[in-house]
């Protein structure tokens, strides 16, 4: 990726999030006392807002409905500094994502209505080729239809713009796997272990050996970097130095008192891309992303309203979070 500051083009979902959190230990099958909040969300939108708050020029390509929810989502996103002029107005309602969290802030279950994003088609993204000409990176989330993701990856490859793919969920990762079968160059994919298993079509234990083996399978399909999120244990970054012997680095997770885990993965991706475009190598970029994820977990907000580059860099030191390079 280029060393000079560059714009990021984000293509993905934009929804209105509902967060429901129990005030005590949740009990299934009955009503639980708790609290509720509403905020703009969507994986692509969250990544875009994080990038903008870090000072990165960012364009969002997404779909919202012609409704109050859509106005709210776009208003907050644009106010954060994201260029929303290419957002598509859908005939479907603005997407909604409802997350139920336990009293520790961990996700219990989530339900998404993403029809506006599901129906977004290649013809709706006519602005993308022109935007690629002045972008340093593309981030696409797998909430998009598989054929749209395929087209975005191919267009980015033709324009020689690095592309980062966010699998979103196990169900969405299954569709994304077909895109990776095309063999187009992909700079980075960012799954958790379950999503990685869906990408390779095999059961995986959350062990270093299994994760490294699956990452190598993605390297063979054209993916240069596989960055696997492992929760409180940090992440594993597999780098295609050679397909038969990738470089593997474990990146630690900073300790954090969790307020809410929603949006942590989105902020990790945003921090990683931002650092890369500032000239960091991929290991430094992954460390930057880990710090931003910890800051997000410590906040009740899906995207911290007080997020700045200075906030992240003050938490980042040459030795923290730690890394361990595996000799294999």
C-alpha cells in the first residue's frame, strides 16, 4: 500500500443498530430486565466512521431507505467526516441490526434485516470505478451480494488498488468463499476462527496449528494476508511470504474492562487499513488495530465519538501490544 495519505473506499452495509443489554445474568425463554439504545451501524458504515474519525479521507458506498432511519444513519455518518454522496437510496427500508448483550457486554444473539443491502446491485455502484482511481484501498464487507463482492474485487484488481475483505459472519463468509475461488488478488481477509472455517469449508479448532493450516489454504487462493481475530487472546496474522511457508505472527490484545464488544471487529479493520496507508507494515498495522478494538470495547458506543488518532497512539508503545513470531 502507498506511503502517502490516501482515501479509503468502503463498500458495505449501513443500518440502524438496536442494542438490548440485560442488567443481570440473562435467562432464556422469558423476559429480562435491561436497557435499550439505538445508533447507526452496519459493518461497512462502522469501518467508514472509524476511519474518518482517525482523520482518513473515506467514501462510503452503501444503501439506505427513504425513511427516518436512513436520515439518522447518514446524518451521523456524514457528521463524522465520511463522504456519503454516493450512498444509494433503496426502495427497501433502511436495514436494522438488533443485538442482545449480556450484563458483561458480550453478544448473546443478533438479528439483522439487511434487505436494502442485499438488493444492492452492480448497476447501483456505477461510481466505484471512478472512485478507485483516487483511492489507496478498498474495504468490502460480505453483507453485500456475492456477485457484487466479486465485481468489487475484480474492479479493484484491475485498478491495482488493494482490497480488504471483512467476512462479517459465518453465514456471509460461506458466500465470500466462492469469491476467493476466483483467484483474484486480495490484500487481506479478516475473519474470526468460525468465519475462517466457513471460508475454507472445514471444521477448525481454535488452535494455532488449525488456524495456520486454514490460512495457508487461503494464501493458495490468492489472499496475501489472513488476519484471524481470537478475542481476548488477540489475533493471528499469517503473511504469504511463501505459500508453502507463510510468516505467522501472534498479536496480543491489550487488557480492557469491557463495556460493549459491538463494533470491535469493525474498528480493528479500520485501524489496520489506516495504519497501512500511513506506511506501517502489516504487523504494526495489526497492533494498531488491536489497540483500537480495545478502546472500542471499553466504550458503550459502537464507534467511539471521542475517537482520534492521538487517542490510539497514546495507548500504543513499541512493546505493547506484544507480538510473537512463530518459527514453523
